[in-house]
């Protein structure tokens, strides 16, 4: 039960009994996901970390908070599927696009987009909520494919980091849905 209602008009409503189907998993609830606690941010590159929020192995999909404490770079990559982004703080953009995302900005990336993600110096860390569908195809300096990164690589990277920082490799398992 969430916190008790005060004067809200719905305060006398009863919760649904047995609200989950027998084979359903509960939601993932993570408070304060844009934390500054470094342990939760898995190094994605030398300058950018990723905090996984949920992972769907079946659909090769995940959601994370991407963070750069200072100027940062995610390798050039291509998305064969759509990606959604909401900027929590800081500034970021793609070298190939005419905009710079700042706090409160939303970005929808169409399937078939290649880009170089950069985080700018600003008065606060760049933190952006991403929903990534499908793999990232790494690109070389000419934009040609040079490897890939999918949900299985992401899980392995998270397990290694979480074991190293004392949260336990199985911490990431609690995010599977």
C-alpha cells in the first residue's frame, strides 16, 4: 500500500485484491534512480556509466540512466530499432544532429539512425533516461559496422561491475522482466 491518503477524493477506495495474475512478475520499483552513488553506474565507456533500471532478455530491450560526470563520449553506433530518451540533467547530443538536449528534453530515435553520443561540460552531470530496443551496432570512423552490443553483453558487463563493487553479480537479475 502506498502512503495513506490525506484529503484526496479517492482516499476510501480499496486496492484491487490479487492484482497480479498468477504468472505475472511484480513491477520494478527503484527509488531515486538518478542517484550519484557510483556503485550503480556500470562503466559503459571511460567517461560514461549506465545504471540499468529494467532488462527484457526476450526482446533485447533495456532501460537505463546514462551518466557522464563531465565531458563524455559513447562510441559511434547505429540503432536498428527505436530508442527513447528523457534528459534528467546536464547536456548531451549527437555530433550528427543540430540539437543539444538539456534538462526536460525528450528524444525519439527512429530505427536506422547512426550517431556519436557526446556529453557536454555543464554545471551538473549529464543524466538521461534511455529505453533501448535491440542491439547497438558499433561503427568505425567511416560509419561502417565494427561490432555489436546487445542485452547479453549488457548483462555480462553489469554482473562484472556489480560483483566488483560489492553489490553482487546477481543484483542485475532483480531487474529482469
